[in-house]
C-alpha cells in the first residue's frame, strides 16, 4: 500500500469541499414553477434557458465553476479542485450546468489551443454562461466517420467563407457560438484537410438553424445550414489544417477523459435514489416492489456498477493507476450511458402498464419521466461517439487487438 495521502487528506481540498457543501445548502434553488428539462440536451424554451443560465452564473460566482481555470481567463485559479465542486453539485442533486458544450468542450479546447487573446475573449463567457455554445462536428455523412466532414471554409481576401450542413447540433437554437470543424484543404488527405473555427451563430448572416424533434417528442438538437457565412481569420483556432488534432482534444474532454472546466463524468447518483424511491412506492404481486428479490437483485447490480464507476473515476485522477490514457474514460462513457439505460428501463418496468404512457398523457406516472428517460437514454449511447465506436477504440488502441479492417 502506498503512503501517499488520498485527495481527501488534502487540507485545501477538504476546506473547499466544505465551502461547496455549505454554499449549495444555502443557495440551491427550489424548482421553478415551470418544468425544467432533464438535461441540457432538451432545453426547449427561453424561460428554461434563462433560469438555468442564472444558476450556472451563481455557481461560477461562488467559485464552483471554472475552479481550475486561470484567473486571467475568468476562472478561479485553484488547480485540481473542479472535480471536488462537480462531486458536490452531484451529491446535492443541484440543477445541471446548462452551458454544457462550453464547459466540457469549447473551454478546454480553447485553453489548450487558443491564443492568449482568444482565451481572454471566450473563456469567461463559457464559465458564466453569458455566451451559450454548440458543437458543429456531425454532418449527414460524417458522424462516426468524423474525418469525412464536408462543410467547406474557403479563404478569400483574408476572410473565410463557410458553406455546409451540420446536424444533431445540441443547443444550436440558443447558441451564440459554435465550435466548428470545416474542410479547408480539399486536396489534402482527409484528416489533414480540416480546420477548427469559433463561429458566431446567433444573428449571423447566412446561418439557418432548424430544430429537430426527438424520439421523446422534445426539441433538443437542430440542423444548422451555412450559406456563404463570413468568418474572420482571428476566429480560427490553432493552425490551418490542424483541425483534426484540435477536434481530438475536444473529443477527449467530451468523452470525459479529463476534468474539464465544469468537471468530468459524474455518476448520476440522484437517478439511483429516484429508482429506489419508485421501487418503495409501487407494488409487485401485492407487496412493495422493493421487497421482490428479482427487483432487489437488479437494483443491487446497478448499485455495484455505480460504485465501480465512482471508484474508476477516482482512479482516473491518479496517473500512476492509469496504464493507458483512454482506458478508464472510454470505459466510463460506455458503462455510464448503458447503466443509465438499464436504470431507466427498470424504472419503466416497475411502473407496469403505466410505464408505456408518454409524458403528454395525464395518467402517466411521475409525469412520464421514466419512459422519457428510457427513450432519451439511447441518445446518450450515440452522442460523443456510439458505444460500438468506443468499443472499437478500446479494442484496437487500448487492448491492441487487430484492427477491424
Ligand atoms: C443526443 C445527441 C446529441 C448530439 N449532439 C451533437 C452535437 O451537439 N454536435 C454534433 O456535432 N453532433 C452531435 N450528435 C451527433 C453524434 O456525434 C453522432 O450521432 C454520432 O457520432 C454517430 O454518428 P451518426 O449519427 O452519423 O451515425 P453513423 O456514424 O451513421 O452510425 C450508424 C450506426 O453504425 C455504427 N457504426 C458506424 N461505424 C462503425 C464502425 N466502424 N464499427 C462498428 N459500428 C459502426 C454506429 O455505432 C451506429 O450504430 C449528437 C447525437 C445525439 C444522439
């Protein structure tokens, strides 16, 4: 056994955890009089957005967001403490941070690849949620095969002009800015022909955002069309032709491989609590479902996986315990999303026939939350790279098995 102190023995971290817990106890708001979306992927109205924006701003002002980010870029300059704040937010069951794409993707990518001017201009708005971001990577023929991006940016008289079609763009309807991957060198080998931009969306001439309806009946993602959109060269991130390398930084953070400004992947303990509460409330064979051995067995199995995921998240923070940088993050992405799916499925089953009713049906139990969570869970096993793709990467790059083609 190592004698190295565990993170919780660190006095600064302990004091900060206490600050987070006491601030959250005093300031976590009561739910608003209107329904909130389950995740940032389902924000549907300005009213929801503004309520959630105010919450993120309050968390940032209280130093629970942007802990690891240097002060000159709007952060709090307290390196290594974001994970503590993220855990405190999850433990409190606090509302989520709405500027998800900014915190998890744009901000860490700008910090890694941006100029000083770009960091000063964009990072503070990511943290405070003053500027909402979306991610323009996927296209109708570029999803798993991201390097096939066809949106084109052409440099004419020092100004880029963008044409193309992005799809599945979460939050685009509300977004001020987009992290945009576009093809700038059409004759280069496909990974080498891409460049990464920070592109204004709201009110930008030539940009059309069209909402898409999801399986759950909610709006969430969108398609975004670019028609001769002008983009200043100062909005290029990193060098021309290095878009693939920059996008890999984004994906590493999106898949939880590093604690980003808003924190890495947190196991959603609140969902497990809600499931246990449901199992206590509903009956199976004339008795509370929680007393049924089959139900108990499935709940315990979900709890064991949740404990394993939490332990892996701790382990991922100790470099000496990580043999390959992708192993734990990719495992966590696959297991957390599939765990959430199994949990929502059990919740739906426990509701019996009522579990088939949609959120719009007044007799749906819990406002239709379980079937909505179950249908929505499929999106999470697809977003940020499908489970099949994560398994391919784990097999080929981590386990070094032969390539599939
Ligand atoms: C909820 C949600 C939010 C999203 N938000 C955004 C966003 O904000 N911005 C953005 O840019 N994108 C977003 N996406 C898009 C997401 O990144 C893509 O859907 C994803 O990368 C898969 O691409 P695709 O949909 O084109 O499917 P495809 O790549 O066409 O895949 C179809 C099927 O084939 C399988 N498959 C493909 N290639 C292989 C292979 N080599 N081996 C094994 N199986 C394979 C896949 O696993 C999948 O089951 C979002 C998606 C969802 C569901």
